[in-house]
């Protein structure tokens, strides 16, 4: 019988997990980070062990959805170091949400310290370089007053859980891994609503469209603009990209979540490859003239689209080598295989 192993925060030996076979699922890690906001100040509880949380039954997050979450990845580089990708951008996007939901902002330094502490505490669970897996980091934020009136909380919890993950869409990236998406008849966000922040409520109401798309044999739902149902918005938990001739296109809309992956890919496209980029309205009908399409996000990375279907039309797209170039460059920067001209890698240890 093998002896049980003990491990302490800071240990580097990896746990006995087949990292290369992981899907995008929750796998509990020993430690999470937590901070509490009360009487106007944030207090870090540091790294804690409890996987469950005790919060007041009258909490705004439970009744009124005063809740936010983020998603980012920590990866092992080719040099053996641990890197987060642009965590400050996630902190800023969470605070954009906190302002909209009338909650206390999380200081950026607290957010980043939390990401560092929780990644280091769970080091044996950070997938090794070359496994194709990464440590998914899920910061989240809850309004927790004991209350029944419809009003913002004055107390908040900020917690970061982590879990090792593989590809979001089964199969990951590759020329034979194109996915099919279904144009949804539903909206995920209102025209002047909360689509641009990562509030949990936006996702609860995407369950029905997402499940319908999956039941119909598609990977996910694609949403159109909620005002006219004429322009492409985004795809499940990913933004939309397309090549039309030389130009990389992406939808411009106030109800799309501003993806950090998308922003990074657009910058790689312009600054590294010199490709023209346009952020503008993209009509669904314009798919007739599109040469290649893809979904992008922290979880989806780049997932190229082989088919989009609505109630009575189907568009098919080939794999385009430019997706490969963008993918290789993004992952190369994230894992220190290539230099990082933009300062996006955040070294943790
Ligand atoms: C609705 C939605 N769009 C796009 C994205 C991609 O954003 P990012 O690249 O910052 O992960 C996400 C994931 O966070 C999302 O939930």
C-alpha cells in the first residue's frame, strides 16, 4: 500500500491527477482566499480551508443577485514559473460590476494578492507545463447583509476558488476541432442592462438558451443584439471574432461582456501581425460574406466555428490558419514560450 502524502502550502510536488485528461469541471483544491468588507474596510482572511460558506439568510446575493464573478487562468511556464494572465484586468472588470451593483469595490492590490496567495497555496494542483491544462481562478463577490428590503448590501465577501481544468469545449483547439453554434431566439442581456458586467444573473438566464442549443446538438447558443435581433452579440461565455478578407472583425455592443482574451487577441493581431481590426456592428446576414469565425474567452481560448445555424439557415466556415497564429501567440505569451511585449504575464512564483 502506498503511504498517504501530507502536503503544506508552498509544496511544489504535483498531486496524482491526470492533468492531460481534465475537462472543464470543478475539482476541489485544499485552499481558497477570502476577504470580508464591513464598516467600510476590507479585511483579508487570507487562505482558508472551508469549501462551504456560511452567509446570512437575508443576503442580497441570495435574493436579488447582488453577486459578481470573474474567471482567469494561472499557468506553468516553459521556465517552470507560475504565471497569471492580466489579473489586473479582471480586478478592474469586477470593480466595474461592483460600481454598477452599488457594492464596495475590491482594491486591485487585494484582488491580485488573493490570486497570488491562492495559486501558491495550491501549487501541487497547478497543472505542469505541457499538460494542456491550467489552474482556473474564479474570484467571486457577494452582498451579504441580513435584509429583506430591495437595497444594496453594506457587507460583502470576496472569495477566490481555484480548480485545475482542461479545455472548455471538448477536444480543445485544432484544425479538426471546429464547433457548431445555434443562433438563439432569446436574449442574455437587455440593451441598456448588465451584459457588460459579469453579474451572475446574466448567466442564470442563459441556462435555458444554452440547454436548448445543446439539446439540439450544438456546442452553445449565439446571441443577437437584444434591441433588433439583427446583429451578432456573443456566444455563451465567449466573444465573437471573424475574418472578412484581411480584416479581423468583432461586434461592438454595450451589452457584450468586454472579454480580456478578445482585447489581447486584437492587440496581437494589430501590433504583432499588422492585421487590420474592426470593432463594429456585424449583421447576422453578413455571415454570407465572412471567411472564418471563432469564439474567444479565458475558458474557450480560441474555438474556431465550423457552423452557425439559425431557424432556417446554415453557414459553414473552414479552419483558418490565422486562428492558429493567434492561438500560438496568445499561449506562447501566457506560458513564456515567447517574449511578452505587452507586459501581460504576471509572475506569481
Ligand atoms: C458572457 C461572456 N463573454 C465573454 C467572455 C470572455 O471573457 P474573458 O476573455 O475575459 O474570459 C466571458 C468569460 O468571462 C463571458 O462570460
